[in-house]
C-alpha cells in the first residue's frame, strides 16, 4: 500500500522506550530515531499526536515501593505525571530540530513551558499539521498514561492508537522469559480483558471497546515500523472488534 489507512493517530510511547539501553533517563539516539519515524508518517499527510509515559524517570508506586518511601498514591502519580513533561519537552526539541512544528499540551497547567490542554486547540494544531505531544496523563492520579492515550484519541477523533513497545506484538506470556509464548495477530477487546493480556490497562481497553477504536501494538525499535503500521502492513497485533 502507498496510502495511509489512518488519517489521524495517537502514538503511545512508554517512558521505558525512551531510555533505550540506559538504566534510566533519556537516550538521545532513541529520540532522534522516533523523530525520524514521525517525520515519515507526517510526510504522508497523517495527523500525529503522541502520549508519553514517564517510567524512565519516575514510575509512581513502583518507585516509591522500591525506594522504601511511605508516599501516598496520589503524590507518587503526580510525580510520574511531571516526568512525562520532561520527556515531552525532550522529544519536542528533537522534532523541531528536524523541522517539524510541535506543541506540547499538558493536563496540569504550567504556562511557562507548555500549553494547557484544550481539546479544540489540540484539534486546530493537528489541522495545521503540527505534531501534538500530550503530557501529564489525564491530570488525575489513579489513571495511567494508557488511559490518557485512549481518552485523548477519543477527544481528537483519532482513527487508531499505535502502542509502541519493545516486542513485535501481544503474546500469551513474556516472550523474553517464555520461549514458546504464542503471538496474537488479531485480538478482540473482550479477549484482552478476559485473558488479562498486558496490552493496555483495563480502563483504556474498555474505553477503546466502547468507542470501537482500534489498537495496534508493534515494535518501536525496528526502523520504519510506524510507517508500516500507518500504511496497513500486517505487523504487530491489532486489537479491535
């Protein structure tokens, strides 16, 4: 195929994907590789929005537990939201260095560094062919960035969520640990929920199911994969009805 099957997408990238082989923080080479792939699909006249995680910097309850900190869940989640802002600004910087106009929109207002999230303004940016990076999750504790990706996708009328991971789809078990883990080429939303598969959290899957929004899970580390998904090539795992 030479024409994109999706006109507008939300690309969900975890914080861990941004750290590459580092133990924590941001790998500049990963940012550059992602920026180049985004440019490829933008050149196909696809509207691109991103939702970023923050696990490479701070991961809510997981970090507080490992550090032995007695911290409220709400506080930990807000710290994780701020980590996504750091990632968003880093990716914006790289995208604009290769000539892609970009806006960072945050669910937690911080006017000096990013725009507040306003749905109509986000849609307008996309119409003007700007890449929009959504940070701070939903702005609320107890909700993951997966849920934020599903919510923002509904709000901007995206055609699909592209979930970029370190593996080439959804498996019955961790393919790194289980050699005979089965890869799913296609799944229904309800099967993901029933099997407890780690595609996105249950709230995000339910949102997508209610609104019939496809989810494509694929390997981010293989160059050109984002373009392949947008063009409809059979890679990764597709979750839909």
